[in-house]
């Protein structure tokens, strides 16, 4: 028995229906941006590493304050610097998925998005959390659904350090401090996978900003891993969809 024309593979109605179902499913799933909790706990998260020079230095700063962080690793870098990645987990921090080589997920077909997630997870150290942060925060309903199909919880943030643009340490620390509240998820970078200025790859200002923040807030907040924070309250979900900015992406080096 043949299908009606509107159900045939590739028909406009069928494709529209698939898109609407994907949209509805992704809306229901949502993306974690923070945690609703009364506990004075915050998650510092670090994207784009591991880096052989900078990641160990961030680990040293965290260790001096007894703080824990979550490192969203690029799989290609995690495989290249496996000992650094292993040290992250060995010292009580969490490793999590930031894709294999940091593409903008809305620009990829579904099968390639799923491969990016699988390849990265395979490269992460044992014990890595099944959490995913989309590169640059770019996400579509389809990419959100792909992550869910593979069993990932997608996590973005509610506090942005903006540590990629050349600001000094005090400015970065002030920005984080102004936004932090119980249950906040802060996004920083222990490396920069791409940038529009090579000088910004230097993480010195971000490193000093983290030290300043821990000094200022260490007596008021506990700095915990994301899995720990998620156990302390109710995750706050948001319908997080950001398109790929092609003009901006082309300027990245």
C-alpha cells in the first residue's frame, strides 16, 4: 500500500511536521541555565580546554581556595592533552562535553552533531559527566533534540565572565561578582578555541579574575561542580536557541 503524497519522504508537509515535532520536543526539554536553591553554592565552568599551560594554572588557583569547577572540554584537545584532562577529574573537578572540535551546531546535519558528541565523550577522562555545552552557546531545536537523544543534559549559564575580549582581571571579577547568586552557573574559559585577536588567547587576566573572585566570595559561597550544584536544588530550564552568526564566525581565528 502506498503512502499518501503528503506523507511521502521529502514532502513539504512531512518535513514541516518533523520540524514542528522537533521544536515541541526541544521546548519541553529546555536547557539548564542555573539552579534554584537556597544553598550558597555556585558552579564555575571553564570552556574550550584542556590547555597544557593554562588549565593546570586554573587548577592550582582553584586548589588554593578549596574550590571545585567543571571543565567543558573540546574532545580533540582532551585527547591531545590526556594527562591534563585526567588531572581535572583526579583533583575532584568535573569534565564535561563541549563537542569534538567546537563547530557551531546549528550549521551541522544531525548525524554530524551526534558524532561530535560521541567522539568528544569517548575522548574525555573516565568519570566525565554526561553534560553538554553547545560551542558559543549556539543551539537550534534540532541540535537540542540530538543531545537529548544521546542522553545529555544541556547546560549553558546565567553569569558571563566575558573573559575573551581583553578586559583586565578586576573588570572581569567585578562582572562575575555582580551577577552571582545562589545556584548561578558562571561561564569562563581556560583556553580559547577561536578568537578575533590572537592576544586574547593569553588567559592571565581570566586566571587572576578567578583568584580575585574566590578571595572576595569564598567566605559567602561554596564553589562546587555542576553535578554537585544540580543535586542542591531544582534546575532552571530555559528555551535557549541561538542562531549561528556566519559573519562573526568567519572572523574567528
